[in-house]
C-alpha cells in the first residue's frame, strides 16, 4: 500500500472505532448503585488512625508542613533554633487556620521543662506538662504506642497522637537546647474538624496499633 492508502486506512479505522464507541455508549447506563458506594470525606485525627483501610486517602485542599530546629543558615547547627523566644518560652510551632499536628519528634530535651500546647487562640493551653510526663507514654491521652520516650523508641522522644484544630495551634516549651521537628497539615477549611481537647479516648486506636 502506498502512503495515501495507508493513511486513508487509518482514518477509516479511526472513524469506525469512533462510531462503534458512540453507538455502544448509547446502550450503557450507569446507575449510582452500579458505580459502587460513595465514600465519605477522608477521616481526620484519631478517626483516621482507626480507619486503617483508608489511611492512604488524600483529603482535598490539604498541605503538609514541618516546623523544625534546622539551621536556617546551613551550617549544620540544627538545635535550639526556634520561631521565637519570649522570656523563657520558646515557640516551636505557631500556625493559623484549620489543620492537624500529626507528629512531634525531639531529642536533647530538658525532661523537667514544661511543654504547652494551645489551640484556636485560647489564652490558656489545653496541654501543660513536663517533657518527661508528655513523652512518658503513661499519661492519657498521650499513651503508648503513639507516644514514647527515647527508651521506648529507636531514638528520640516521639508523639504520633493527632491533634486537630479549627483555627490554629501554638506549641511552646521552656526547654532550651533540643533538636525538634513537628509535622502538621493545614486544611482548606474546617469542615469535619473538631479541636483537640486532651480528653480524647484513644482506646480503639491503641488496640489497632499496639
């Protein structure tokens, strides 16, 4: 076949396929039931850890961030770099808008220094504990296996207890020389978000993850 014939053949074949698809599509009726159940929006906070089969789902309008003690000048001095220092209080995180703190990691802490976590612009913190208490894994709701000290983890002091917030979150400490990083997400809106209170029951999550 010459080039013109081959080209024409391809055109005719394409038209044929197109007509077949158009005709066929006229006979296809997809009902909502046939398409499968419509899933609700991805869960938030503790509920997300309870729904193990949905843990990989993405929530629309979500961005993930990290606040850390990394050296902003690149000289590898990655401890004691805070967002702000007010008296003895060092600011580790200060974020506005809806979101959720998912992970806290620290090392080199003063175990007797206080850690304070405030939500939604509240004057008083919802969490006010010594570092030793916070990471011990024995004070509810900061319990193992989601929270632990450097003897429990492979190194460092950790919290994987999600702490959602509707309007903002601020984390401060009196401990002065630690390394830290805090992973959190910001949401496009506060739909489905209930601010962390410190009174949450995490029994179901502990059963799944222990």
